[in-house]
C-alpha cells in the first residue's frame, strides 16, 4: 500500500516517538509485540465506552481522535500521527476507551493487547518513566484543547487560538508564518465546537482583515501578533 502524505504534520506539536525514548533492548522487545494491520480511510479503530483491550500504535497515516455525544455532536481532540500511542490511559486504568479513533487516510496501525503490555513493562521497568512522560503529555494536550473550547468567548477567539497553536512551529518567511493546512471547515469546527458555517464565516472575516491567507493547502499568517489580538478576546 502506498504511504499517504502527512498533510497534518505541521498541525501537531513535534514530539519524539515514544519508541525512540526506550532503551535499545526495550524498543526491540516492544516492537516485537506489534500486530500491524492496514486500515482504509474512515475506519474506526475503537470507540469511547468500548472495553479498552489494548493500545494502538500509529505506524503510518493520521488518526482523528474525538469525543462524541449521543446526539451526534463531535469534539476533535487531536490528530495522531506516526509513533503516537492511542488508548494508553484507558488501558492502564482498566476502563473503557475515553475517546473514538478513526483513520483520516489509509493507515497502518499496530495493536498490543493489555496483558501483553503489562508483561512487557514488568520485564522493562525502566520503560515506566517513558509511559509516565507520554501520559503527562496527553494531559497537557487535553488541557490546551479544553482552554481553546471552554475558555474562549467567541468563534473568532477560538479559531484564532487554534490557528496560533497549530502554526507555532510553522516556517517563518518574509510574508509571515507558513504552515500546511488541509483540514476542511467542518473538521476545524470539530476542534473548536463550532458549525461549518460559523468557521467559514469567521475564516472569511480573517481573510478580509488580512489575518490569514491561503495558497492551496498552505496557510500564511502575515502577523501572529495581529491574530493574537483576536485570541485574547
């Protein structure tokens, strides 16, 4: 299967792959546990409230992680890419998965059963530190997402905060900060708890005010300081 391009790589804070933090012996043993499978686009890996039977390691592709209400509303939490582990906190707590994971593109994902993971950690106690760091990182990401959605007063403020966060590691050019941006307005709305129409209207206002500029899938923010005025409310 042809590997899909990582359209969202610039939208996610750069992090070291968790396997790269393991000792060489632990990494080899951990990767030997992988049962890798190919999944088509829009495939559900697991859903919230489903028993957490194991972790999923993203090898290729992008995974949309979200929480959903019974009436069909969705709040996007993040986009997981190669090297990220999904379901870790749920597996350790022995509870159900606390989110839903769905592929954006054809992806390759490895599965490690809960008991297999626990046995691995008992054989490699030094790996616990790596796991704790990963869990702490996920908490920090969740707090940032909650800050955007719950503590922002308006759609322009929420969208400005999101664009500033996603472009933090963008490429600085004479025209401004540039970042690959391939999300649809509906998908953006899922990150800030807004409708597609609201995102379209707000993005149009940002364009008219020269706060953002699009060239295909490339987003340019001429002045992050100007955009930050909207993020501050």
